[in-house]
C-alpha cells in the first residue's frame, strides 16, 4: 500500500483553490453608490435653493420699485404744476397724474421755445425771450393733452410755485383761452425744442402762446 498517496490527499493545505468565473460580475465593496446618491441629492437641493433666492430677489426689487414710486407720488403737489426735465435737455410743464414703475404720466402740458426770426438773407436771430406753447391741436401732429414719459428719459422733476413766471404765464394763457387753444391756428412745430424753426421771411413763430422774458 502506498501511504504517500493517502497522506497527500489527507493534508488540508493541498486542497485545490476554486476557479473564479471570468464572465461574472464583481460587486464593488463598500457604500460608494450611497455616496453618489447623496452628492446628486445635495447638488439638486443647492440648485433649488439658488432658484428660490433668485425669485425672491426679483420680487424684492419689484416691491422696492413700487414702494419708491409710491413715495414719489406723495411729493406731487396736485394743486400746482410740475416741471419734468428730460435727459435730452427738454423740459415739460404740467400736472403729474400718475407714476408707474417705468413711466410718468403728464397732463395739461406746456413747453418753452426760444423766439427766433429769419431775415431775407436766411440769417436767424433770437431776441432772448421764450414762448410758452400749449401742447395740443396747435401742433401739426395734433397730439392729445397727455404724455407718457419713460423714467429712463427723466433726469428729475419738481413742483412749481404758483408765483413763478412759468405758472403765471400758464394762468395767463388759460385766462385768455377759457375754451382751450385756438385749433384753427396750427404751427409747424412737432415737438418741444430749445429753439423754434420758422420759414425764411416769415418772421417770428406763429404759435399762439404767451411770451416769457428771462
């Protein structure tokens, strides 16, 4: 009898190792999948929080603008006229009736033009006086007595004293024209400007208005 063969089979250290399946799937050890899920959840929560903050900021800005307009409305002296100065240098006089987030509404509007005259040679001169013109049917484009002015075009506005020259001229015009301006007399003006333009040889402007000296 061969005892070496029996001893070799009985020794536990010489048992054959199992052969791994090369085509099988090896599951990763540890909790890496849970960590990835937590990271994705945290990123989504962060983006959601940013969205909420952005919406809240927009709402706060909108409310602040509305509050600012409300604050400005209380400064309007409704019993007097206001002057609205634009960024292009033009100024309009009238009553501020409403202030929105992006606009100012003005009614009973007047504006100033500088008196000019043109001689037969085409030379234009000014006499140093300004004419207060009523916005309305006297202009060639016949606008209604209302103006919506974008806030981005407004430098500032201010209340006018009833004793000032502009308000005195407006009151004089209203007294002379109780039924409004004479629509049969139409000028060639289409908008307010720092100086009025007249045809050659026609002399001064023909717009019915009141003259205000500096």
